[in-house]
């Protein structure tokens, strides 16, 4: 579940105390803003509040101050050295607490069930708050399924029983969360290349997959025998691609802190 609220992020203010005669009390100066925030996202709330371990990621985007922009005829353009990370107040813990207080009881039963999550503060031309809520049970189940599958392949013919690992066909695992989506797209593209290469008639002897020698002229310009073999292996075994995607998605989700 992903929620986006436009406008500069709100931070929780400290509770204030007051005294009237002999009576001393306390009030929440952020109560009104929390109510307003909840009213904006109320329509996205689940039918029943989550009551399971959750991961809640939050990204707070603040508007660039005037000092980040150039002046004169270049007014309106950001300076080349304008910072990306928001390093001034409000503190990230107060931003986090505002969201938790506003959504507690509607989106989840209690703040105590939030066990994981990442918080970021940045500058952007479009100030906003992005919140992503994910039940950890679903993440763990997906990870266990991915880890339970073997990353080996069994070849056919005379090679039945011979194990071919992902590393043996030249596939490197994408380790960064930012490269996860790109890595999956590259694997899909390589598989498509493999399908095209399989339909090319080899010339000058050898084979197009590079396993039986042959001249470099048997391949299109820029395609090596090693790359050809790797792409065709992916084309023949699409389950490898789905396995790598599922495994990396699960591991990266629970591994980020």
C-alpha cells in the first residue's frame, strides 16, 4: 500500500502544558493537523486495521528554499550545487511520529506492530510525503518461497542430472535495491535476444551458441559467443528470470534498514 500526500511534510510538535488556577493540564498542538492529514488519506485505509508485523517506509520531500535557486536571468533554476538531502529541522523522528500518530488506529492497530522501515528527508520541486505500508508476513513468505527453490537447472539428453548454476551461465545477481527493477528488465531483454539468436543460421562452421567453436562472423556485430550462450540459456529457461526477480525482491525488502 503506497500513499502520497502533497504539500510540505508535517512534524509532530511537543505536547504543551497549561495551568488554569490550581489545575495543570496538557494538550497536543499537532492534534488539528493530524486530523486534517488523516482526512486526506482516510479513503485509502484498509477495511480492517492491520494487526500483524508491518514495515512502514516514509520519504519526506521538502520544497527547495529560495537560496537553492539562481538569480537574475536564471531565476527559477536550481543552482548546480543545490543539496538533495534535507539536513535542517524538522528532525526525522518528529516527522515519523506525526505519521504514526495520525494513522494509528485506522491503518494499523497500534504503533508497536511496526517492526521495520526506512525514513528519508529530501528536497524536491514537488513537496510531498510518501508512505508505503507492507505486512512483513507477506515479505517473509515470499522470501522463504524464493529461497526454497533451487537455483540450479537440470539439462537434458546425455547431460541429465548435470547442474547448471546461475553463475555458470554468467548471470550476476543485482545487489542494490535501486538496480532491482533495472536488473529484471535486463534479464528479460537478454532472453529476447536469445530467442532472436536461436533463429540465426550459423555460417563458417561452429554453432551460434558458442559451445562448439566457430568463427566470430557467425554472430551479429557486438555479440560475443559468451553473451550469445548466456542469452539463449535465459530464453530456454524463463523460470530462472522469475526466480531471480522473486528472490531479489524478497531479500532486498527485508534487508533494507
